[in-house]
């Protein structure tokens, strides 16, 4: 009984001697695996972002077919990258975009008239009276009137007729600084339908435009 542990140790040594090559190979493989795990960098964190599905221009708002998704390493993402599920469809690129380019908040903009309703466009209107424009601010609502000026009458007996209302109750989007005053009148930007925009463009070539202020 006393030499039983000794016999067990001898049996273990004989077993190791018999399979020493296999044991050595297993230990070598284990060491190699540990080395790879130590030296291999951890996977980079990635984020799914929106990219252009094809070449885009700046002529129209984006639709879902213009958008695609891609996973990119976080270290490569530009600031303001747009994520799937965010608001991108309906916005308009402010410059051409190449297929595969990451879309950012700086590359897209709201159509100026979008807050006032779908289908509206921003229309510049040159008002003959700069003083009237000085009373306006973004958000004011105006009617635009067109009338022939006294200088446009064909004879001394001609009298100017009543002004024609071209559009009514339209919001002022902005008042460009370049149009703040001067002999050429003043420029304002209003939201209107495409049809109203065509009417305003036609009257701008033949009449003097003025505004009445609703609020």
C-alpha cells in the first residue's frame, strides 16, 4: 500500500513518454492560439449609416429609393452622419452627391417652403415700394397685387386701373438684405404654389407689384 502513489507516478510518466509528441504538438498549438488572441486587435465598433444609393443632384427632395444603408467603422464616420430611421427623405441635397457617399446633416436642407405645406415653393417677389417691405418680417402674411405704373400708360388720357390680386395670404419666408431698398424696390421671398409662381413671374415683367399686409 505504501508504494501505491509511486506506482501511479511511474504510470503517468510512462503515459507522457508514450504520447510526448502529441502532448508537445498540443502545447505548441495552444501557445500559437494564445499568441494570435493576444496580438489580434479587437473588432472595431461599427455604425449603420445612410448613404446615397446612386448619384444625386440638388434638383429635388430625396425619396426612399435614393437612400441605402452601410456599416462603417466609427472612426471613419463624418460628423453629423444620418442614421437609418432618421429624417432624410423629403430633404434636398445642397450640392450633388456621389453614389455611396455618407449623408450628413450639412449636406441636406429642408425646402424653404416645406413648413407651410406640401407642394409649395419659395418665390422671390420684387415689391416696388421698399417702405412697405420694411414693415415685414419672416412669418408675415401678405397679398401680392399687380398694377400698371403711371409711367407705363400709353397716353395722357389713360388712367391706371385697379390693382389685380395675384396671390393672397402668403407667408413671407425671408427678406434678403440685398433687397432692403433702392430704386429697384425691395425683394421678398414668399411661399406659393408652382402655378402662383408662374403668375407672379408673368406680372413681374409687365406690372409693378405691391403687397398688403395681413399679419
